C-alpha cells in the first residue's frame, strides 16, 4: 500500500503568498499520498495541485451555530479539505481533552471527512518505560475512538510529544521504538498508522522503510519544499537513508 505523508504547517507561514510559494515548491511523487494541512485561512486560496490533497489542522464538533471562532466539518468539506487532523499535542496543550478530541473525530466522520488522530506520550511518561507509554497511548486511543465503529476513515499518527521538533531538547524516536508503538496501535485498532516527530530528509527513510509504518506526519520540515520533497522521495522508496 502507498505511504501517506502529511504536512502539518501549524501556524505557518505568515502570508498567503508565502503559503502558495511553499506549495509550488512541492513535487508530488507517484505512489505517495500527500496531504498538506495549512492554516484555515489559506486552505481555500492555495489553488489545486495534482497529486496533493489538503487537510485542516482542527475541526469543531457542532455542524453550525453560535460558536465564535470555530470551523465545522461541513465547512471544511465544502472547501478543499479532504482530511482533518484531530488531537494534535499542540491542541491538547491548548485545552483539547480526550472527550473534545472524540467529539471532533466523530463529527468529522459523520460528515464523511477522513481523520488523522494524533496520540503520543509526554517525556515524563516515556521516562517510566515502555509499559507506561503503552498504557498512556492505549488510553488516548480508547478515549479518542470511543463510540466509533467504522474505522475505515481513521488514521492514527503516533507522535511522542517529546519528539516534536519545537519542544526543547527534542529528537526523533528510535525507528525500532516507533515501529513497536505503531504495531501496538495496530494491535489495538485496525487502522493505518503514521509516525511523527522530528522527521526530516535525513531520517525519513529509516521510518518510512519500516513495513508497519504507513507514513509520516511532518511539521517543521514540511515548510521547506526541498526537504519535504526528499521525504516524499523516501516514502516512495526512491531514496534510502544515508547514515
Ligand atoms: P515536527 O512536528 O515534524 O516539526 O517534529 C510534527 C508535528 O507536530 O506534527
């Protein structure tokens, strides 16, 4: 099956022009499903690019009404979004509980929008060892997917929080540990599972070459088209990790 590579631009870049420039620099690769998730205001104006789908970084659970500042799944779909990320650790840090993540996920699925559910443990849980990590991630999965029966439109991104590049002292997970967690996720729920956290051109191959890892969620490196293109090439199996 082809790999899925998701670009999470977070709150970047700062202008629509800069966003279009990044997009123009991306060269989609045959056989790699590529999804770009820009900030909401840029979603509609980015223009279409063959081989690139768009996604949103968040969604609200209600379909319409008095919810100042929120964006519904239907709105996303009526625009360009064909995917949505829910439960990113940066949203959880801003207050999204497991319950909120679950409501968002179910609202997206009700609207027919495929979802990337992010899970992953903080450093203090990692320090307690693999059993604690599995317990933590298992709970996030259970709570995030509560009441969801049809998992065909759900992808899980295992993204340990301490590995996200913007966190102090971060570094990518070890590929074998990421693979073990991806297997754990798949053992719990029959979904495609991605790894995310400090993926760049240099290390992408060592994650994407793993059979059980169905793709990558890429933050910082997805804002640099040349680097992102090398990640896409790694996902297509055209380049190998050079250590
Ligand atoms: P990073 O971010 O690739 O910059 O570590 C990943 C993410 O937060 O989705």
